[in-house]
């Protein structure tokens, strides 16, 4: 097997209790077809299910695999641990619960070498494993599921969910999923901020965009993401996303999209329908009826479609879970970190640009503190 003393690209993978999927994930990562060499760096956050032991067994037979401790246990800290140890000219982020095309690294590096962008990513294509997971995939086929994010798309074969032609690349805002960078660019931005256990890629993307650096989505790099397979896990996922989306909006007001206001409005409307004064309560309930009709329409569209007709009964409940969880999380984020008034003003006025963040980045794992 080729030496990885000076690899072309270092793949960064934070892991925590991924035993069920880790062997398949490593196999897809290790099968990358690249004009050069690569290393696979795993930062384990103290797994208790045998993930670490499985990775160390793989490392015994594959010198490209290296395993490190992630004592702070977070995703951002794990990425920074790996970035600190990375030896490649290029760096890629991969997740253990995602399956990547074999040309993911090669395509990303070739696109970066053109020189007109600093971050190359692919669309996120849902690959369900279970009934709830399949309903989530169906929900993401709808605008109410995707919101304003462009990161959900179709792969090069036209499969998956989302928008746009399979062959045409397009620019991304802070709705990003993994990606490939030059290591020097990530280091110049001080890596991932470890105050963001969720939404850390969006926060980092806001810094890249504020610096005038393009983020490009290449559909040929579409990665197959395995959605959660329970309503409880879906609720926790979107609650956390909502909470840290509020924090990101506070630091980067220009990152907030209009579509991100729908979930907190739905959550506030649901609360008003129960506890508000009578007249307001009636208006709130009317709003919920309109919202429920919109969800039902999505369910009908799914039932009449060709891709997920069997998932139609669960799709409205999936969408409601996503929206309410995200909304509750966003409101809680406002409580924890303050209301992002400047972001709301940006949405209302439609400002083209906002001042870049000039404060410090909390990245002790990158510094080795």
C-alpha cells in the first residue's frame, strides 16, 4: 500500500459510538480513487460501543488510518484534532454515517485547483434505512423539508432529492455539507469553532463567505446521508440545529435566510394557540389550520409521486417534527445567546452584505491546549 508520509489529502472524521456503521464507512473512504495518496484521520470522542477498538483493528492492516483522542468529545473539537495532525496539502471532511462517491476527493481537489473557490462540497442525498428514515427522505424532496438550503440535491445519476440539473455546479451560502479545502485556508480561518457542537460548518462557511471566498457545490460529489430512524432522534437533531442556527445568526447576521424564520414562527403559533388570550388564540389556531393544510398537501404530492408514495402518511408528521424542533431550538438559542436582532433586520431589509466577524475563534483542540 502506498506510503502516506506526505499525503495529497487528509480526511478528517470525528466519531462517537459509530460501531454499527464504521466498517462500511471506512471501506467507502478507503476506496477513494485519487491521483495521489490520502490518509484517514479519526478523532474518537470516547466511544463506549467498540468504535475505537474497531478503528484500531482496521489501522493495523491499513497504514492510511490513524486514530486520535478527542477529549472534548464534540464534532468541532474532533475536526480540529484531525486538522492539527493532518499532513496533506488538501483536507476533506467526511462523516461516519455518510457514504461518499469514490471520486469525491479527486473531484474536489481538481475543482479547487481551478483557483476561483476555496471550498468545494457535494449535495446531501438521503439514503433511508428504516420507515422513519424513508419518510425523512421523502420530506426532503419538498420545499417545506429543504427550506432555503441548496445543499440537498441530486447526485450525478439524477438520484436523490433536491434542486437543479445533475451536471451543473452552483454556489452555496452557509447551507453546506462536508467538503474539501486547502489545508492552509482552513488554518488561516483557525479551523472550526468549538463553541458550535452543531451547525459548525455553517458558522465556518460564514467566515469564508465574509472573506470573499466562494463555496461551490459539485453534484458529482453527492454523498449519501443516512437520516435518523426515529422521531425522537429527529427531534433532537433539529432542536440542536435550530439552537445553534440562532447562535450563528448572532455572530453572522448575514447568514440568516428568510426560510429559517418559518420554524420559530410555527413554534410560537402553536404556543399561542394554547396559552394566548382568546382572540389571539383563535388567530393562532387558524394559522395552524393553514400550516396543517400545507403539510397535508405535501403528503398528497408524495402519495401521487413516483419516488416515495408509501411514505406519504408519515411525511406530514416528519415535517411537523422538523419544524417544531427547529423552532423550539431557535427560540431556546435566542434565550441562551441573545436575540439576533441584526440578523432579523438583515432579513427584513434584504441587505447584500454584513460586517465580517472579527472576534476570536474558540479552537483549543487545534492549538493542542
